[in-house]
C-alpha cells in the first residue's frame, strides 16, 4: 500500500484462546494461568490451517499461558505480549461460576455488576482502547490472541460502543473474528467463526 495509512486501512483479527478446564466448566478465569485441555489444544492447532497464508503487520497476545499457547499452535511463535490484552480481572470472583456468584448476588453479570477486588468495565476498556488506538493509528493489519470477556470489550471499543455492550458479542473458545471498516465506519466483518 502506498502513501500514509490511516484508521480505515486497519484490520484487527481477534482469536480467543482454546479451551481450558475452567473455560469448559464456566469458571471465571483471569489471572489464574491455566494451560489448554487436550481438546482445546487440538482445536487451536486447527486455527493454523485457517490462518495459513494470512500476513499481519502486528501480532499481539495476552501474557497468559492459554493465549500464548493458542498463538503458538495457530502458527505464531513470535508474538508481542501485552497486559492490555489480559482477561478482565474478576477479583474475588476468580474461579467461580456465574450461578455460584448469583447465590450471593442475584442477577449478577460481569456487564452489570462489580467484581469486588477486580476491574471495572471502564478499567478494562481503558486497556483495550490502547490496543485499538495502536492498530488504528498505524493503519495496520493485526491479530491478537486474548480472552472471552476482554475480546468482547475489544469489539465494543473498536465500534466506539461502551464496554458493557460487549455483552452482545458471544464468543466461544478458539474462535476467529475480524474487526474492520465499512467505508468510514468501524465494523464487524466476521464474529465467533
């Protein structure tokens, strides 16, 4: 591409890490550093074929083992890690399931209620805004390896939506999504594929 690159030249591919024991069981996992299950590793290896031939100007990963292993199995041994892509810090709810939390806090969701000792939606958005700005300001094609809730907030922030609107972007493990542009508007080109 010749000439200066701008935000509308940017594209952000988002990969959620492969299955871990806790993601399989619906347990909130932020700072706990788990590896992939055997099935999670197998599905993550399948991403390599889907990404073969794709070229990226920037490859970023959460520093958590599950994201880094997914990146490697998908064919990206050389990644830059950044805490900005780490999962939402659930604080006191680390390792708990939503039904368990709701025994004490009826109707709780990460999108509508606080995580005592953890991050707020605004704090998560602040981190992910740095990723969006880095990609859009440079006008590059990037791929990131991250987590469920963080990636959902990333999509919301790419679109200029409040972080809580990430609730609308369901995201399975070892899935591939693409955030891009439709003329002058940031857009979702593919989600949860």
